[in-house]
C-alpha cells in the first residue's frame, strides 16, 4: 500500500541497509545466514502446502551453496540478498482501480445479494437499497482519528476475533473518508482465492507466522517501521492472532507495536517535520462471530495450544462467509467498530490537536522520554518498558470500548447459572459433560440477566464498558433477541429455548460468547480464564 | 562537573536522603526548606529541575501524593524520580503508582529494604534495594551514593518492594506490641513471620514476585524489626497495648491495614495480621487476645 513509487524505492533501499547493519552488528554474516538457512529448511520441509515452496527451496539451497564458497568479505552481500528476498515477499501492492471497485460498488452489490435471502427486509426498506452500511456501525473517537492524520502518522490497533476484521476495518476507514491503511495480513489469507485477490491488490503486506527465522522477523518489523517513517498509516492486530477464547485481549504482542516507538525516535533523529506517531485502539464487536466454533474448539483442545495459525476454518469456505453475512443483515445484527482515544507511543493520551497529555491533562514534551545524554536515541531496554506501558493502555482501552451485545449477556447469565447449578464441576468438565442440570427456567434466567444488566450499566456509567443497542431493553428482550441471533447461524446454538426453560445447544459456544465479559469481575463467580485470557484457569480445567 | 539532584520534601526522610547522596549538587525547590548544609534552594522550579537528571521525592506515603502533585507541573520525561516512601494509599496504590498518578515521569525508582532514616543520617552502613523497571534509574542511583557506606541492590519488582515496604510498618507495630506485652523474642519473631507471609501473599496477588520476599526486601528488612527499633510505628504498637497516647501525625500503617483488608477480600486472600491489628486499633479487642489468636492461626504461604 506504499503508493508513491519514490517511497517504495526508498523503503526497499533503506530496508536492506538498515536490517543488514542491525544484524551484522550482532553477529557475523555467516552466523546470520546459517541460522536463516536452518530455520527456512526446517519450515520448508514442514510447510508442504506453501505455493512459494519451490521458489524458497531453490533460493535457500543456492544461498547455502554460495555461502560455503564465499570469502568472508563477500558474505555481507549474501545477507543483503536474504533481506531483499524476504522484503519482496513482505512488500504489499496497491491497485487504485481495485480499491475504487471494492469501496464504491461492493457494499451495495453485496447488500442486494445478501438481502436476497430476506426479501421482507428488502421490501420494508425499498426504495433504499440495503447495504453493508446497515450492518456496520462506526462510533467513538472517529473525528479525532480523522484529524490526527494531518498531525502525524497513525497506527490503528484493533481487537481481533475474526478474519472478517481486516475487511470491516478497511470498510470502516473508507466510510470515515480515510485512505486505506497499510496492514500486515497472515500469509494463509493470501491463499484464499477471493480474499487473496483483494489482499494483494489493496496493499496488504504479508506476515508469514510460520517463519521463525530471526532475520525474517527483523525484516518484517523494519518494513513496518519504515512505512511509518515514510508517513503511511498502519493497522496492526496487536493480539497477534484471533482471540481463541472470545475474550477481549488482555496481553499484547509487543514486536510490531514497538515499530511505532522506533519510527518516532528515527523521525526525531532525522528532524522530521512531522515526527509524531499516534496509536489508536479500536474494538470490533460482533453479535455473532463467523469462526466462533473453530476458535473455541481450538482454545479448548490440547492441540490448540500449539496451533497458532488455523487454515481450515469457516473463513476458508466462501459459502459459509456468505451465509454468515446474509444472516447478519437479515437479523439487523450489528458489527460495531468503536474507535478509542488516541495515545502516543508511550501510552499517554493525546488531545485532538495531537498533543500528549499527562495524568492531569497538562501538555508533555514527549521527546524527552527518548533522550540519552540530551538527544533522541534508541535504548532497547528502556524502550521495551515504554512499549509495554503503551500495550497496557491499549488493553485498558479495549476493555473500556468493548461493546456488549445481547448474545454476550445471555451467554454469561446462562453460563453463570449453569455453574451455580453444577458447583462440583470445573468449567472444562461442565462444558464437556453438560452437568447434571443443563437447562434453566426462563424466569430464573431473566432474574440473573436483570442483575447482570444492572452491573453492566454501572460499569458503563463509570466508562469501563459499552452496552450495545441490543442490551437497552428489558431482560426478556435480551433473552428473546439473543436466542433469535444464536439460532440463525451456528450448527448448534449457544443457547436455545426448551418450552419455558433455556439450555445450551453447544456449551463450548456458550463459553466463547460469555468470555467477552471476562475481566470485569462481574457476579460472584471467579473468572474462567487466566489473566492473559489465553487459557482456562488451572482449577477450571 | 557534579550531577545535579533535586531533593523535594522535608523532615527525617529528606534529611537522610541528603546525607546519603554524595558527589552531587543538591538543590531543592523554591517552596522547600534546604535539608542540611549541602542543599541549595533554587529560586525557581525551572532552575531546580531543568538541569537535574534525578529528582528525589522525600516523603512518607501519606505526603508523597502532595509532593508528587507539586512536582507534577514541572516534571520532564527524562527525569529519573526516586522515592523512599513506604505505605499505600486508597485503592492499594503503591508509591510508584502515586508518582505516575500525578506526573508524566516514567523512570521511577522506589527504595526498599532495611533503609532507616536515622541510621542513614548517622552514616551507618546501609543495604537497600532500588526497584525500577528502567535500568537507567539503577545506573544513575549507583553513581549518587557512596559505595563504602551504601550498598544498592536492584530489582524490577516495584510491586513486591512496595507491598513489603508497607508491611514493614505493620511488622513494626507488631514488634512494638509484642515487646510492650513482654513477650519473648521468639514470640515477637513469630509475629513478624506472620506479617512477612501476609505481605508476600498480598504482594504476589498484586503482581509482585515471590522471590522478592526472600531477599533484602523481605527477610532482610523484617528480621531487623524483631530487634525492637524505636520508631513511630513501634511506638504505636506500644501505645495500643499500654493505652498511652498514640504518636502524633499521620501513620501510614492505618491506611495499609484498611487497604490490605479490602484487597484481601476482593482477591480472596486471608489477612489475619491486618484483621487482628485493625480490631485492636478500633478498640474491638484487647491486644493480647488479638495477637494470641494470630499466633495460633496457621502460617499460610499460599503462593
């Protein structure tokens, strides 16, 4: 998505120079390359499905052969070749014609097609043609986001629960009148023909999470840093991968996040006119999550703990994606993109003019955070702390801007009630065995939801969470609405009615949706998840 | 040229810090009285702070917020800010969090361990721990103290050091009470051990590291307290037993007891020490009875 040719060349050149310099300062060229060859051979042997397998295999075989013969003074050139090789793979491509097609024509075309499954909705709204606009709600600090682009470079950091996220984010940015942001997308997404086409042409750069070579990771981070330094806004999913548990991320990956600080320090060092980098948290909130079944199964399975990349989920089946979207529209279900307040790379809030503020709202000269002997400079140990603090502030924003819908409230209330009725069972056993009592009288559930809604409203007043429009009614409305949404999409609904009782068709899905309320100390039950939200607490396993 | 250090605050702690920091140019703000002959008063805040790489907030936990609030408008991002404050504020807020609440400073260091103002002021040897997440803070502080008199160890565990520091006061009260009750050194030692375990349980639940309590900050600080040092909190302990007048001024330990009990309740951690002392302070139970029950309760190192 680097759109200016001169920038593209500048980034390529600087990427090779900078990464080579960094890695050669830490070790000899032969050490660096031997490590790369080792990791890449291992990956190529295991990753049989990769379309670039043959190309990669021959590249690394040839490089290994030349390395064996090259005298020491020629080896740094081979490092530069390896960096270039990785750089070419990572680099994005942007086709303005495809962008125009996607942003202008697709929403309404898709809307009509998707609404074909619900002619009554189409008729009700005629002559207005239903579109994706009806499905995606934008809220929060959108004006600040729009304004900050003139004052510096923006890194948008959303929560991540579905592969639809990058599409929704891209669409949201277009609706806000913003140009496309650069973003890194998993290489596996490029293998999907339809999505891959758009990914390629809308400028996503590739992130291959199977590549463990430290040199690759360095190239990736430096590429992102350089795009920021060249003034291109970026989008990262700082959780690193889709949240398997369904909960809001409470621990972030610091690698890509750190590129913001590096870019800021480099901007200061070369006295850039517009050095500022802004980090803007955002939440993507779904009443239903396309890949919920796969994600929660992965979370719960022992295998899941080591499966970082899922290539065979619902997103890989276009028919399922289509069915999911059409059901969202037919239900008036919402996807809410909520933009949070912007931060600087140190985690301080910034005002609409892009000025950093201290806790009392006073302006701060943030350049002084970067000083070493009175000048801006990088200091890896110090910067790690700054990045870590920024990550904490982002997580806080995720929790504050988490938009809760009826599906989450219903799931939480039902799950809590089932835990009450099966106190001898830990969560894992409860969802696997369903317990002795797996249905709840609707009256009891309403009572529980009333109490939960009161707690949530209190939290919302304190600015610690957001309630979506589907939670504004009575407990009965929440139950009816939540059940209606649940029964439309998943193969077995998370919650379903049995006469005057409510039970769970799929307790693992119930866990997934209730997890969206983890981390708020609601009710009297202990949390289900560990504090990083990446596994069940040991006593619940 | 000597590095400049800005020393903010007054009283015993400021005086002790002035004695501990050598080979530096010490200045204070225009609002502070110079603590000792080596401290020069600046005419403006800018003069005091702009050339200072290190700022010392010399106050106890109750006064720390006020000091940080005064410093806040003048704070700069490259300052290293250190404090020896012990105790906590409402919400289980530890000293480093108080500094963060009122200032833009990030490179914060908190002294812990057996650092006693009177002993430092008398130039006795001291071994202390500086907790900071920033290596720069550790490096800078090392250059400021006389190594022949002060040994500084380093940790990144601000929470562990903060909670241990706050519980240092609690164990001082326990020691004062035990001695006023004429209990044996063994019994007094056991009381302190209970305090230590409780500090550890709370500290770990708050995010501190268990290992912190096994070094200078834990046993290293608490063992000397069994020797019955005379201080405000020890005097409070004696007054609670003998019914005499409580020491004047604010006592950080009262806030520590209240906040520890609250924190314990919300995190499902037993706080028998804080509970017992709170009952005595609140005149709900006689000291001998409350401490007797405490000694009979199991030591519960949960984590």
